[in-house]
C-alpha cells in the first residue's frame, strides 16, 4: 500500500498525517470544488431519484459512493487527492462541532450510564474477539490487537496510538488500518440498509451505529441517514468511544509493564511519549461537540429575527440551532465526498485475507452483542 493510500485511509478521522506534505492552494481549491459538485449531485440524486423510489441511501452516504466511483473508475490525479485530504481534515471537525448544536445534554441524566455500558462493552468485546480470532487464524498477535482496538475504539486513531506501545511494525499498522477502514465503510452501508428495512427506534439505531461503526464521519453519515435523533445519539456514543482511547493506552501500557512517559517510535519514524501520543490523537472536536451541545442545551444560541419586509408584515424568525445543525450536515456530506475521492479499493484489499476476515468477524460479533444488549436493556 502506498504512503498516499495509507494517509487517505487515516484522513477519514481528520487526523494529522505529518509525513504528507501540505497541498498547494490549487489542489485545495480543486478538492473543495470537486467535493462541492459531488455533494450537490448527491443531494439532487437523493431528492429526485432515490427517495421517490424508496432506495435507503441518504445524500451524505451517497456523496461518498459517488466519490469512490469517480476515484476508482477514473483514477484521479494525486493533486486532487491531496486537496481532498485537506478538505477532510478541515471540514470534519467543523461538521461534528456544528452537529452538536442539536443535542440536548439532558439525555445524559437519564441515559448516560446506559450509553457508557454500551461503550465499554463495545471496546471489551472487540479486543477480546480480535485476539481470539487472531489465534484461530494464526494472525500475528500485534496485528490482532490493533484490529481489536481499531474496531472497538476509533479506527485508525486507536491503531496508531497503540502501535508504539506494543512495538508493532509498519506491516502490522498498514494491514490493520487497511482492514479496519474497509470494514468500516461496509459497516456503514450495512447499518443504513438494516435501519431502512427494520422497525428500529431512533435511539436504538443511534446506539447501534455509534457503538459499532469505526470512524466518526461514517457513524454520522449512517445515523443521520436514519433521523436527526439517531445522528445525535450516535455521534455522542461514538465520541465517547474516542475519548476512551487514553484509558485504553493506560491499560495496555500497564499490561506491558511500560512507563507512560517512555518514548516510542511512530509509523513515520519519529519518537514521542506514549502518553503524549495518545493524548494528541484525541481530536479537539470531541470537546467542541460537547461544548456546542452544552451551549445549545442551556438555550444560549439565540434565534435570528428579521424585521417585516414589503412582502409581509410579520417578522421572520429562524431557529439558529437548526441552521447550525443543517450546516454541519452539509459540511459532513462534502467531507464524505472528499473521503470517497481518496478511497482506493484495490489498495484496501491488499490488507491481507486473514486481517480482513478477522476485522469482518470482529465487527459481526460486536454487532450481535450490541443488538442483544439493546434488546435486554
């Protein structure tokens, strides 16, 4: 797998890939324009073609599909991919923070502990299943652990945070990232299809997608496809999984008898403190989402009012929280289009059969456990 393809997979989580040079202004503009055109096309296709015939694919996920199709059929130049990588890393954090405007944090008072149970269960089951499958499939233990962490916590972020602790080599990382992101994309489409086919509540669908899909944008795309309520709950649960990255690093480091302030070499060859590396991979939009939700829940986002015009004597009032949330969905769709434009399916499939099988079976097991838990509690 090429360095560019590897970085493209990781950019799905708006991560900082220091090994990749910053794109030129022309590349950024090309990436923005192409992502915007694809998003507009996806919105039109959804409204005038898919929705009327009942095809369960919203404009956000459809934007990613169109992007993937263009990338793999036309073989776009690397300058486009470089610009798209910039688009993803900038738009996803803004989109996630904006989507927090619609969340009422009072839900934590009644369901916070319940959500935590699902988060801890997802992480525990994923790691235990991956390690077991690793033994059955004769997969390297380091690769199996990385797949488990990627499945249970936050995809590539967890893999790159845990890798230096367990002294994983470059092959372990590339194989794990490729398998996890491939299955993460498939999981998004499976969840969308199941949500449309079965009578599942908004809360249950939000918990399911938030606890099982690997990357933040694919969680949001699948859940908001179902409903606004599902999207908000799914994003909350998913960001809860992301926040568990630091405790997970503590546990793994202690199990390996490694001091948390010791240094380890990252995938790009640089050395850094294990604790510092883990803390850095907790994206700032986790806290931004929480802050925006808090501001909105306290009623501190004023509505926009316009005085009467010549067309009407009545003042016009716009719901600011709804406007911010709608902006977040639009930016998320553009980011998904940009992600699609970077996805090289051929490169993903080179991850290795055993790793892909382990990732698939880990996700299926996680899904079955979460759905069972939803039925029980």
